[in-house]
């Protein structure tokens, strides 16, 4: 055993207590046990038997495949248990009708796309210079082709390239699967409500007091209590930064329907009057929902609109109404506590960022905690990195709303009018509309680890957001004045 390993083993926390279960809690328990059991670290998860989870059927990015691979869990083991299906793409329908584009795709980037991706970038630049060439994202990426032809992404062993893909799954079933597996491997599972959180004089968490009278001691704590953020916000008094100034959606409705007999391995996001509807194909059912802003439509009208969209106005299927707290906590790691999942932040379901950020947070924390010999040495660095990730993911989601060309409601017009954009997003749009090198700008800003070059090209080309050739070609929504746009984008002429 080398000196570094000995130091880590001596400094590793003896007990890590995770407050809250669900997918986030059991992901944290699984990864921490897998990595730190060798140091003698014990994981204890306290889960309320009376509090349900938010999950209503969920989609992932390709990072989830790494999670299962790291834990040596095969798809044959977990996918049937969670009614999971493959996901290679997100299709956006009705977000930019004035461009003449009915729908566009955001495929996951695979290794083989190395050969076609440069041609997509070249065509996008050519189109920005006014030449009519093909800029349909799905035509340039393998997963776009697979989604269009309803093929799963699992290739033959002889296929020489790695294919990236994510999954759709039932969140409740995934939590149950991970709970059962982790418990079998030695994670202690306590089902009880937390009545009180005891702090030390130094402001650290000492122990949890449960409703059965038990006290759960720990060296380090993980807050997975959802939007309540019981440990971080209510007891450690960490503030929360809302994103409502440019992300209006704060509510959702979920209504399941029968499983589809014929479907593509993709999530579908369809724009409605005051938000968008998701469609997630699972093995046993189809997950449907409406993400909307309660400032523009009440929940009764939103439910009626969703039922009309699904053709389920008279269906005897109960809807679940959910509230969303969109934003992020001020410090993701504070004292001897880490916030994970909805406790740390949420950027609405679009682009399946929630579980992605949860997994990335756990992995980054474990790296920093271990690298700092299980001290708070790298706490500030971790908090800064996580805050930056949330902000840059936020930018990509905001761009979906800012660039819309819908005219059917105040919701869409006010999203398009909204000028509360980050400097990073403004610079990306400026480079795009000034016909600059977007790839170079993304790398200059260090954004490639968030949504990278292909993702931004898919979004901008997918919306048909190309510059006009001449000032008299400018065709934007009526509420945009040309001089304001010129000022905003340094003279660029936008053709929304």
C-alpha cells in the first residue's frame, strides 16, 4: 500500500449519511460505496417511507451508461427491472414555426460522427453566408439516422466505432433497483422520517434525529431531500438563487398513457401554448407531461390543454401536478454536507439535464474530496465548478426559449423579448450571427464540457436561426425593433 493510499484510508470518513432516497440518493450511495468501501467507509441512507419521489418517467444523457458501467451493472440486469428503453435523440417539434422547420433533432454525438460532424459545421457556416445548403442536424449524425429509422443503438460486436446513447426509464423503479442492489452490497437502509438535525458548535452536522427516536451519527452528510433541501437550506441556512428571470417554467403535469407499439428511441418535446409537452416511451407505458409557467396559465387549463394534446380529454387517468423550484443552491458543498439532486438545483426537464448534473456532481465531489485527503481543501473549487456548470447549462436551455418564433401566446413572445441573458450566451449568439467561428468561441469560453459544439449547432440550425443577407431581409417578431437588435448583437441582423 503506497503512502497516498494509506493517508486516504486514515482520513476517509467512517460513516457517510445520506438523507433521502430516490434516484439521486441511491446513485450517491452506490457510487460512494463502490469507491470508498475499500477505505472502511460505511454508507447509511435514511429514507422517509411517507414521501414519494418527483420522478414520473425520465430520460438521461449518455453519462448514465458510464454510471452503470462503473458499477459493473449490465443492461440485461437493470433495464428490464426499470422498464427502460434506449434514447439516442431529442426531437423538438413546433418551437420555430416561422422558420418553416416543423421539427428538429438533437442527437447524441457518437465516435463515427467524427467524419460527418465537420461537414455539418461547414454547411452551417455556408448557410450563415446566405447559400441554401442542408443544415438538418439529423442528416449528419448516426443517432439522428437511428431515431428517424426507429433503430436501437446497440451495434454488432464487429462495428468498429463506439455509439453513445442514453436511456428512458421509470424513476421510481430505478430507485428501487439501486436500493435493493446497494443494500445487498452493505449500504445500511433506514426507513424513517427525520425530525431534527443536530449541529455542532462549529456549524457542522452532528447527527439526525429520527421519528422512531434513533440518532444517526455521521462524519459527512449528503442532502438528497429534494426541493425541501432539509439539511442544506433549512438547517445549514444556505441560500437559493432562482433562475426565474429567464426560465419562466415553474410547474408540470404528468399523465401516463399506454405503451407505444411503434416508437423511435428518442424523447419528444412539443411546444404548446405556454410551455412544452414531453413524450417518453417506456416498455410498460408512455410518459407524458406538460412543463409550463403558472404565471401564464393555471393548472386546470394546463391539464385540459395536455389532455387535448394527448387525445385524452375523456380518459379516466389521473394527472399529477408538480411544482418546480428552478435555480441552484448558493453552495453545493458546505460544512460537512453535500447537496445532490433537487436539493442542489434544477433547470427544468428540457434536455434531460437533471440526472446528468446529479451524476456529474457526485463524481466531481468524490474526485475533489479524495484528492484533498477527505478534507474541505477543494471545497471552494468544487462549488465554483458546480455553479459554473449550472449557469452554462442554464444558458443552453434559455436559448431554446429566446430563439423561439411562436406567435400564439404572450408566454412565447415574452420569452423571445427577454433580454436577461448572460454575457456568455450573448457572445455565442453574437459570433453565430456575425458569421464567426462558433467552435472557436465555445473552446475560448471553455464550454465544451457542458453543451458542446455540435449541440449548439443543432440548436441554432434546428431553429433556422440564420442571419439575413440584407437589412431589408430582416424578418423578426413584430415586438423586436431593428435598432435594439443591432445594439444587442453588435450590428448583427437576425432572421428568427
